[in-house]
C-alpha cells in the first residue's frame, strides 16, 4: 500500500458494526486501532491475532466485536484513517514553488516522514494482507498510483510548470514515494544506522535536484 496512502479510486469498504459508540466507545475503538498498528508492525499482519489485539487493548474478545467484525476490518479502519493523512502529506509538497529553498523541501521531508511514523504500520500490514485479499491488492495499487500522481504534479510545479522531454511526472512521483517509503522502513523498522541530523536535508537534495538540475550541479 501507498506509499503515500492517498484516497484510492476504488474503495474497499469497512464492514464494522454500525452503532453509536459514544465518547467512551470511540476512545476504546481508537485504542484498539493504535494497539493493532503496533502489533502489525512488530509481528506482521498474518501473525497478529484478534486475541493479541484484545489483550494489548485491555478488552474482552466479545467486546472486540462491538467495534469490528474481523482482523481485516481493523486493517481497513486503519487504512481509512491513513487516507486523508496521506493526501495532506502529498499535497504539502504541492505548496512549494520554484522559489522554494532546499530548507523548504527539507521541511516537507520531515512532515512526510512523520506521516510514515504514524501510518507506516498500516502500509506494511496492507502489503502482507494483499497476498490473500485481492480487494486489498487492488486498493493498494490504486492508492499508490493516486499518490504518485499527486507527487508528480507537485514536482512539475516545483520546476515552474515544465516537464523535460521523455519524463513522466507520475513515474517520478512513484519513484519518490517508493524511495522515501523504503528509506523509512530501513531506518525505523530495520534499524539502519544513519546520521539523524542529516536525514531530511539529504533526501531534500534528491527532490531539489529533480526540480533544479542545473542549480544542483552549480552548487557542488
């Protein structure tokens, strides 16, 4: 799933119980989702059970079904929560323009990595679940390409509205989101040792060079 997790063109609907939960119920539902994200990142989607989720959430198994019908239903709820955040994260890059500095781009990278810190567990779980749930696989592909288009348009704007011959902005957007997603995984999940204070600016130079290749060469 996405690399940005924006709203997919073909929705996969959550099937959770349609009940008025009230304030306390909403807090319990949020706790279930938070604990499920942690478990799915730590153990993987397949290895995480409803029992694991209820134990971590401090609720009885029977109470789980007040909020969700299945583990897949939990994953879909997490995904819907990630959609709007993914759209916002991608659109922040679109706020930049040709006069934006590398520091401005680095600020976007920091925001984008913060998105991954919050929603990365869902993306990894959705990727695993897609092997056995075709509808999730379709949703994942649509979401990735929606994110790629948003980021590609943002790169075009950063270049001043131009697109070099032979360049497809959507491909550039897909490459950008894939690069940052993989970096986040190696950094946050696999524990790759990197200089923390150099992360945002190092990635920003990739983005800056895409928009200003001549200036990047002269800055060396």
